[in-house]
C-alpha cells in the first residue's frame, strides 16, 4: 500500500485502491465491506471493500481469510500479500479517515456522528467500485448500528444490488473477512508510519493499543497534551478520554463576551504565558518557536 499521500497530508481522508481485475468488469461480483479502528482514541479509522467474481469466490475462501481480529499481525500481512498476488481476480479499495476529520465532524456546528460518517464512507466505497466498472451484484456489510436500518438505507441507495447487513459479518462471509484484513493492515501501517507535524518533546510511540481504557494510551495522552493547543493531530480529541485529560491538564479559556456568571472557576489563557520556565512541563508549542515568541513576565 502506498501511503505517500497520507504522509503528505494526514488532516483529511485518503483513498487507496488496487487495480481492478479485468474479470471483475466482465463477470458478476460479490463485494464485502468492513472497517478497522472505530473505537481507538488514537489514529485513523479505515474502511475497506474487497470484491471478486462470484465464480471465483471459492478461490477466495481457499485463502482461508478470517475475521482480522482473530489473526496475528503476521497472518494478516501474509493474507493481504496473498490477495495482492491474486490480483487477477481479487480487488480492494479503502478510505483512511484521519483523527482530525473524525473529531471535527463529530464536534461541528452541524453534528455528524460516527455512525453517519461510517455509513457514508461505506456507500462511497461501493459507489467507487461501481464507478471503476466492477459488476457488483451482491454486497455484504458488517453492521454499524441497527442492521435492519443500515441494510434498508444501502438497499435504497443501490436498488439493483442484493445487500446483506449483519453483525459479525466479518466472521460469516469470506469477502467481508477479506475486507477486514485490508482495513486492519492499512490501519496498522498508517499508525506505524504516522507523520507527526508537531515537534513533540521526547516523542514516545509506545502508546499501547490506542483504545481509551488502555493505561499506556492514557499515559501517552497525558504526556503529549499541550497546555494551549491541546493534542497532536494523531489524537481524536472528540473522544471523552481525550476531553477529560484536556479539562485537567490544559489551560482554561475565558471568553470575554460570556456573562459574568459563566466565568467563575475558569482561568485565563494568559496564565499560561506567566508560568515560570521551571513550572512549565513542556517546551513552547511550535507556533511560538517558529515565530520567535517568548513568554512574557507581564502583560
């Protein structure tokens, strides 16, 4: 997988895909949809599709693909490499959704929750396959939210395709298992090679699983929170775990146009600039360093 586009700009989304096998433009195909990284507070979420002709589905099953969560990293890598070798009948595509995109969507003025983002991303990938000329006649999807509601939405969007949405579809249908492997391999690679645009002091990549309840992840978040600018772009700042740490570790802001009663208990952001160097746990943010700005003793 070529992640150079994501490495150049990891603020939005990045779509990657394999070449479309010629047979997939000629014969009826089955397509599976799954994701990886829905729950973590760190790193992107990846949605993936995998497809092959119905006539070659037995060949895909022969690879012994399985739910990616039941496989080791080396097994996933081996199976993905095998699917790449079988590119004459297996194709895939994926969307990498950055932590920044996820959080800004969820916290925007018009709320866009994670389920809606997931549904729209899945729809976009199925449409992408169709636009590439893949003759999709069946789609199997691992559900997000209520399967019946999700299936009805997809069926209305693609009336000529037979759609099946089920919980644990990645363990039931090989083509969804294959998609789950693509998604997980892509997420692991994106996390491992993440380009931090922030100049973090003593950057530690030992952040555990990235899930909110992981003690290593919580330690990493507390270590790398910046008092004024918050977290690196690697963090989903809309997650409650991240917000709780911000409330405890970062500077509060006093909005001058708020009613007086709403200001009680809040510190001024200027208090950050008044901290003595020995009390400041971090180097100044790169915003200040790049502009040659120093902390002022008086304002």
